[in-house]
C-alpha cells in the first residue's frame, strides 16, 4: 500500500472544499493556481512543516489524510533545494473523495515543550 499523504489546512477552507467537491489551496495563503501544486507531507514530516507554516498556532487546523490511489493528478516528490528532503506535491486539484480522514491538528505537547528554550 502507498503511504498516505497529509495536508495541514484551516477547517473553514476544508469545509468549503468538501462542499465544492475539490480542494485547491496549496499552502497557507497560497492557492493551487498560484503555486502550481498542493503541498503535502509524509507523517514524519508534518510536525516540522506545521511549525514552519503555522508556528505555535493550532486552533482550527485540521490534517487531511489523503489516499494517493484516489488522485487523478500526479504526485511528485521534490526537494526545496538540491539534495534536500523530498516532499510530496499534488499537481492538480484534490478531490474531496481522496480525503479518507480529517483529524484536528495538535502537535504533541511534550514535543512543543521539549523544543522551548
């Protein structure tokens, strides 16, 4: 089985997309049309991505769990810089039907406290 992809977003954006049938935000404040793809993460990447994009904010954020087998658009794994860690990108709209779970985002408290200092 292919590993599930994750995408962190604001609950109202997901609710609107669910009603419309497709999700077309790339990342915080940027659309698929502006960016060219939808940023995603693998499970081990999500905490760092969440901190980079949303900081300590977690109120109203949800994690979309995506089944790549339900996508019509291609998924490419790309690094931000040569030799860097690769992240999955969806090169097209995300059908609501490809989202198999929606979870509230709350990074484990112990991890956040351990990084303070």
